C-alpha cells in the first residue's frame, strides 16, 4: 500500500491538536509504521506526493486564503506532480477565523489544476477553537487511511 501523506502547517497549539487528531485516526485505521507520513509543508516535496496513495491537506485561513506554508508547498510540487498524480485522492481540513471559504476555495483551485479528486467534502472549522472538532478530524484521518488500505481510492 502506498502511504497516506498528511501535509499541514501548525502555527498554533490548536492547529497542532487538529493535526494530531487526524494523524491519530489514520494510524488507528492503518497501524503499519510507514503507512502514514506527516510532513510540514516546508519539509514535504514532490517525492512525498509522488510516493503517496492519498493526501490530507491542512491549513489555516490567513487573509482569506490558505496559509503561506501550504502555498509554498504547492508552488514547489505543482509542475513536478502535474502529470504523475492525476486522480490522487485528497481531503482538506481548514481552521478558519471567519468562514474558511477563502482558504477552501484557494486549495480547491490548485488541486483542480492538478486534477486530484476529493475523497470527501472539506472539513471547515470556524470560529473559536472547540474540542468537539477533534472527533471529525479523527474521523477524517481514519476514513482516508481505511479507504486507501481497502483500495477504494
């Protein structure tokens, strides 16, 4: 099985908690040591994407857009991955301050160009941090990892 790649920048403890919940869910679904890879957008590269069977992207909403770290990631991997990753299943979670729409739509425009396909609707979490968000993040990781392992993607 190709690994599930999770790419997320964590500028705060709250976003770290969301990422940890996603990772925990993925590792519970597929406990093999190298089946889940978590990378900062600054550390992830085209080779990580090319090796992945699916990807989960996490971002904060900054100035009505995805965070700069994720944009940097896309700028570095876009052309090297353009032809080779068509159809790559992906999921997205957004921590938005207002409505999260700008971050969501900016990511969706780029993945549309890459011709990746959404494995499930984006998870957009807005407003003040709520511990109740950890469960849907956990489910997101679990669902994508289990679907990848089962060959659904």
